[in-house]
């Protein structure tokens, strides 16, 4: 066998060894990785990454989200997602910013509980203030967009006298309030908008019809009790009180606890309507004498 043939056979043998080694490496060592890559490629090919189609799907989902959000926004109440226990303190501070300086509200966190599928925070609120401030606080809690419920409340009236001796009729309150929240966002909107919490002035249901406390005469108005009609002049009536102070009054002018309602030039008399702690009294004075007096 000549040299050329031996070299050719050697090269052929080397190529066979390389092919066998490469095949063994591919099928024995890389077979698992190749299958893994093929499976991943099939998963990627199963998903359509067409940009136009994805944008269209996104717009459709956004429209559905807006429609769902509008439905939730139209509801009177929502249940917020993962509510912070501090938020109710901020809520009371915002509502109380428009209250009278005499109004006091204290908030105490009690516990976190659960009612069916909804957890809630329990608070105790207490304090006192004018009737309309207390009414607004109760109304705001009950009508707020995020669900809040007053579970129990006790209301009592109180009379507080200021430095000038003027009685203020206030309402004491103690209430238990539950603030609900959810663990998912199915019951709330993406953009929170509070309900209209404005209230009109209400008649004080705790204001006594007959009062033993009467406001002092801090403005030095004419005290009709014991007063005398001195003269009638075209500009009005000239009167004097028990201390000797004189007053020139005309119809409709205010006096202590009431108003001068009538000047009768024909009979030389003046008439007053007084409110003495809820008792309406009509008083008529003539020259140098008290002509008539009766209660209603």
C-alpha cells in the first residue's frame, strides 16, 4: 500500500471519528437541551405578538375598564381596597375643619374585625358641639362614598355658659363607627370622587322650648321690664329704663329679649314682643304707666 492511499484512509478514519464524536455529543449530551429549546420555541410561536393586534386588544380592555369603573362610580357607596386605619382620622379632620370653634371630636381606634367577606376597622368617636355640627358629622359618615356605618350612637344635650354668661346649648355624642374595606379592587373605582356632603341648617332637636337660662343684656339694650314711656315723637318713642338710661326707639328696633313692634300715636302707647326663655310675652306701655301685659 503506497503512501498516498494510507494518507487517504487515515483522513477518512479521522472524519469518521469526528462524525461519531459529534453525533455522540449532540444526541447524548445536548439532546435534553435541544428538546427544551424546541418546547420553548413552540410556546413562543403559539403566542401572536402582532403589534397591531395587541394594541387593538389593549384598547378594548381599556374601554371595558372605563365602563366598569363608571358603573362603580355611579354607585352611592364603594368599598376601598386595603384601607389604611389612619384614613378615618384624616376624614374627620377634613369634615371638622368647617365646625364651630366650640365643637370637639375625639376619635379612638378600637379593633379590626371581619363581617362575611369584608374586613372593617372599628372606631369610637365622642365629643360635643352645636347641633348642626353634630348633624353634619353623622351625615358625612353615613353618606361618604367609601362605606362607613354608625353602628350605635348616644346623644344627650348640655348647657354650657361662656365667659359673658350667655348659655350655649350643645349636644354630647358617643358613637361606634365601622369602616369597611376589601382585599381586592372589585368594589371600588380607580379614581376616587367623594359624595356631596353639604348639609342645610336644621332645627336643633335638642333646643329646649322653655329655658330657665336667659342671655344677659351684654349689648345694653332697653330692658322693657320696669321701663317707662316718656314721650312719643315723630322719629319714634322716647323711653327710660329702671337705671335712668334713656333710649330713642322706632318700630322694629331691638330691645332686650325682643323688639318694639308698634307705636300707637293715637293712644300714646308702644307695644313690644319679648321672648323670655321660650315664653312669648306681649307688653304694652303708655305714658307714665304700663297699660297692658299678657302672656301667650
